[in-house]
C-alpha cells in the first residue's frame, strides 16, 4: 500500500530562532556545539571523555542527563567500536574522530572585520581530509556564511542573536530557506572563543558540565537519540544556555522553535488523515483571511510525551497567536494564546506550567499555560475549527455538543 503524506510535521531540530524579517529564519540548535567540540578534539581526548563518563556512571558517581545509563554498561572497547560505527553510519566517514591526523580547523586568518578558516568536513567521503571554507564577518555583528552545498551556499548568514539581536546585516537575502547554524560553524566558533573579540560568540557553556560532550556523542551516535530530543534536554540544563541568550528570549528578540524535516507518512487510518487534511487546509485559509501569518513551528504539550506535538504557528499584529495542533488520534485543534499586559512579567526560561490536560477536556476554557516559544505564561484557549465555521468530516472524533 502506498503511504499517504499527512499534515503532521516531524521535528528535525530544536533551538534558538531569530527572525530579522518574516521570511528569514536563523536557527541555532544547542546540540551543534558538543558535536562541534568533538570535531576539534583528538581521538584520544574523545576516548578519555567516554571512559570517564562510563566509569562514573557505572560507579554511581554521576547521573547522566542526556544518555540512557544502560547504554554505557558495556566494555570500553565495545563502547568505542559502537561509537565509530555510529559515526560512519551517520556521516559515511570517520572524519568526526579526526582519524587522519588532520587539524579540524586550519588556516585561521583573523583580520579587523573578518575571520576566515577551513573546517574539516564530516560527511564528504570522496577524499581524505576534505575541508569547508568558513568565515565570520565583523565580530560585533557576527555575520557568517554557511559552508558547503546543503545549507544555502553563498548566502550571508546572521547569528547576531548571540550578542546584539537588533543589529541585522544589510546583506541578508529574504528567503524562506532556513539558515541553520551547522557543526562546522560551531567548531569554528569554539576554536575562536578564547579570542577577546569573540568572547560572546558561543550561546552555550560546554564547561557547565564536563560530561556533556561525551553524553551527546553517546546519546546520538551510540544510543540513536534524535538531535531534536538531545537539544531539548540540553536546553533544560541550568547553566548551559548563556545568560545573554536567555535575556534575548526574555526581551522577545529570540524564541524557541522547532525546525521541521518533513510531514509524517502513513498507510493507516487514511480516512482520518484525509479528513484532517481538508480541515487543516480550510483552517489555514481562514486564519490568513483573518490577518494571521505563518511563523514557523513550536512545541505544544512539551512535558506530556503522549500529547506533545509540533504545531504550525500563526501570529497577528495584535499579538494573538494561533497554533495549529495536529496529533494522531486527536482531531485538529487551534490553540489560541493572548498577549499579556506589559506590567505582567511571567517569563521563566526553566519554568513549568505548560499545557498538560487532555485538550478535548478543556475545550473553550481559558487557562493559564506557558508558551514554549517565549517561555511566558499566557492566557490560552483551545477551540475546534468548527467553532470558526469550518466544516468537519464525521471521520474526526470531535466531542458531541
């Protein structure tokens, strides 16, 4: 049977999002920095880190935050063998482990307004020691160019959210292609972070926990956790995200978004998903007609795994937010969030209070719940598309009036 593409977005990444215009998304996932550090470290240092992590976990001296403990309950040689296999399976090479003895970042050229360097590629297996050209223009503005072919080659890349979110490069091209801060720029940023001009170039603190780099490597390449889930766990570690980034989120200059990869495909419950497709199409049209514009993807029910969903976000000039909630087995819903008075400061980067109750049980009720994008408590109301006059099919299990 041929699979049907649904309207359910699947997550690819989770991280800091900065939008200089409605059509430009700058996205930085926290997991890039532990993996970028791995690109800089020698194989001996990587092995020593995993040895220390394994020993302290098995001896109950450390409770891991990212990786599942039983993943480490093997011999050291078996652990390293599985790591190598996972890296090769993911990237097609062993370059991440610097097995060829090449320097990960070479030919660093620091000038007044520009830094240029070459960073070893992790995915190019056609020749040994393949490198990507990277550069950062103006340390104060932190304007970068993406390396390689995969992420918008040749377009200027803005990462000013780290230091001065309000300063936007004049050379940013308006495009709907997300600019993704990748592992190469993470490695270059880490290599430059000791330079005075680049003291604020890293949005996270890898030194906040000496096990984090090893944990991320084990979780991703050995255990097989998704980069989306790893970034979510990293974001919840107090002290990992730098204070200046947290302040940028507080000020509304930066948000927490989900970068989607594709939509879920299925060959089951096709009647349900066809009905969902029709309702979602009509809902999007109605939201646009009412002045809403699409603004990326966010998490709803982030602390309730069985209800968590990646939602397409729509925003309006008056500050009202509409998140389109799609979940297997639950008919499409709209989660409205309303702007708060300026004198109400409910921001808490690490706070709780997210939506938790089954959504169909709180239909049309105003509740207070934290918004994952802004990390603020907001008045929230969940409604059905039919309450806006949208026709729904009988295949969708909405509660009877």
